C-alpha cells in the first residue's frame, strides 16, 4: 500500500513539474517572441542603427521623422509596455528574469518620455543630421551593386530628412522646446564645412572614387554620374537650406537660459534624465553634494602628486605650468594620432592579466574630420558591427594641438578603447546567448561608469609611471566628479555657464578650450554627464565588497568578466548579479 502511495505521489509530482515547465516554457516563448518582434521593429524604424549594428536590410532608407511617424512610434511604445506587462514574470527563470526586468524598465521609460516632445530638439553641436549623415555614409558597406544602389537612395532621401528636421525645430520654436543658444553657435560652421564647391570635394563623393574590382566601367560611370548629380543638385542644396534655417531662424529663437529647468515642465524633465542616466533614485541635490565630496577627495590626491613631481608652487601655478609648457604638446597632428596608437598597443598587451575572456573584434585609432573637430570632445568611441564586419574606432581630436596635452593621453585611451568602451561594448556584442537588445544596451551609468573605472586600472597595466601622467589620470577622474557639481548646478540650481567653466578651470588641468566644449555639451545634453562618476563609484564599491567577502579567493580576472558577462545593466540589477556571483564563488 505504501509503495502504491509513493508511486502515485511521484506521478502527481512529475505531472506538476511537467505542467510548471510547460507554463514556464510558454511564458518564455512569449517573452522571446516579444524581444524578437521589437528588435525587428527597431531595425526597420531606425535603419541608421541597423547599418551601425551590421544589418544591411534597410540600408536604402533613413528614419522617417514626420509628425505621423513619430506619433505612431509613441503609440507603439504604449503598446509594447502592455505586452511586456502581460508576461508572467513568476514563470520565468535565470537570464529571462533579468531580460524581463530590463525590457520592462526600458518600456516604462519610453512611455514616460512620450510626455516630453524632445523630438523638437533634434540638433546639437555634437549630434544631429548635420553630422550623423556624413558619418553614416562613411560606414556603409560598398562591395556590391546593391550597396551602391542603397548609397544613392540614401543620398536622394537626405533632402526630405532635412525638411523633416526643420519642421520639427519650427514646432519647437512655437512651443518653447528649443536648445540653449550658446550650445548651438558652432552648428552653422559644421554645416558650412560640408557645403562644397562641386560634388567631388564632398566627403559623400568618396564612395565614387574607388570601386570593387569586379565592377564594369559602365557601372562605375553610371554610379559616379548619379552620385555627382544627386550631391550637387540635392544634397548640397539641402545642407545650404539647413544652414540658412539654423543661422537666420533657429539661433535667434533659441533659449538664453541654459538650464533644462527653463524648458516647459523642465524640472521634472531634468529629474527624469537624472534617473535614466544614473539608473538610481538619487536626487539632483544628493548628486551635487556627492560631487563636492569627490572633488575634495581627488583634490587631496592631486596635491600629493604635485609634491611627488618636485614642483615648487601652488596648485594653480602647477595647472598653468601644465597648460603652457611646450613639452606637454605635439606640434604635428599625425604625431598625436601616432601617440594614441602606441598607447593602444601597450594597453592591448596588458589585458590578459586583467580579464579571463576578451572580445575578438579589433579597433582602430583615427582623427575626427576637420568640419566636426572644433565642437567635438577630446575623443569618442564608435562601436564596430556586431557581426564583426566593421572594426570599432577610437576617434581623437587634433584641432588646436596646443589644447591636447600628452599627460591626458593614457587615461583617455584606456577610457575610449581598452579596457574601456571597446572592450566592454565588443564583449557585449559577442554574448550570443543574450537577446539582441541586451547585447546592444547602453545604460550610461554602466557603459561610462565602466570606462571611467577602466582608467583606474592603468597602474596595474604599467601606465601612469611619471607624475604628469598620474596627474592626468586624476584630472580625468576630477573632471567626472566636477560634472556632478556643474551639471546639477546649471540645470537646477541656477549656476551660470561662466561659473561652471570657472569651477572646472579651478579643479582640473583640462585646457580652457576643452572645458568650454565640455560645459556646452552638458548644457545641451542635461543629465548624461552624471552617469560616469555614479557608475564608477558603484563598480568600485562592488569590487571592495567582493574582495572583502572572498578574501584570498578573490580573482580580479573573474570579477571583471562577472561585471561584463551579462551585458550592460542598470546599477541596481548589477548589484544583484555581483551579489549572486560572490555567493557562487564562496
């Protein structure tokens, strides 16, 4: 009798397990189908992103930024939120739970952003059609006849894209959703740099100067003639139209007040950006105070480094020395680029002792184009294609060489290339078991926090061996700490642009040109600059926790991969994952 009871009990238990597994499988399938559908929708709606990602199916078109298309995308965001909420999270497990939480978080934020017509501000001095179109065309594949047909179609689509951009910005003028004037003053010059005399002088014509070997002379001639005609008659005219609109109509209507809080419902908008970019519930006031604390801490380290250098003078005198002594500056642009390449090679060699697994995708170092450089930051990373067909690029600024000091180059290289952005982003792209939206995720606090943390790994990699390079690393850390103060100060606490500039000048060895470019960046991109230091502090906290909990069992190589192997994560979810990793290591 007992044996029969045991058999019946086991049978019931197995049936319950089968039913539960079937239920879990059903919810997981629903979840994965939603991920796949939304990914395909994103590639179709934002074809430029598809090109950067390495998906060429929509390389013949540009994003539709008409009012109807934008309205439909906002409605789509509401529908997606309902779909993810319809999935039963309790029936998911392991990575699916993380994916669900991330997707739900992103869907909620997308719906929140619907309340703010930020599409009316599509251009800044750092981003916008005046820069993005030429950059996009430079990375398009040009190997087949279809590739060239796609290139021509995008050239033909450009004037309508400009018309849509102008229409959005005119709505912004009417509703008060305009950028601060000071940030956009360099945009007309950016556009003018692409209004060339004749198509052959346009960077967009480069595609027609060299063809694959299997193209016939007739094909080459047809493509070159078509490209020349479109660029001369349509593209250059569209650039000129955009230039005249910005110069004569938009700039005079821009805000004199630099604060995001001066926009309609701007205080709530700024708080939303703070939550998104930091992935925390920290208030702007808390972040401002944290910034002041970090500035004081790092300043003490900088003072010690000055003493170690043997310099006899005040802090400000040392900054003046660094900014003006010729020994710290290249006089030839190519030498600066070569210097960065040499640092990158040394950094590559130091990676194996810090990471258990490394990405396969290579990266290169090259300079910003001349028309873009004056308003660009010191450097920037452009990710490669996820399928490995295009390398990543560490872009460096050679404009005004007297403002590009050698002592900052090591820290900047570690941030933008390896072990910073290139390593982290490429590693995420290669995590094939994760859904695409996670492999291409971009949580600023994680991505930029990791890159700032990567700068601190320099000593273990053999960098910062002289006091000037060490001071450069501290300057970069101080720069990110100052951001917590000046970003919140300008956007919520009434700081003027000049006060923010003076604060940065007093606490970092950055050149005045760099500081002005950076402050103007924070003005048009409120909240984004906060993610760096907030993320770095969290990563360092997690490392301390792991070292204390594991003692002799702590392996830095495994810890670094534990940070990276789930792709980019909001900081609260990153905390959960590292806590789980620590428990598993025990």
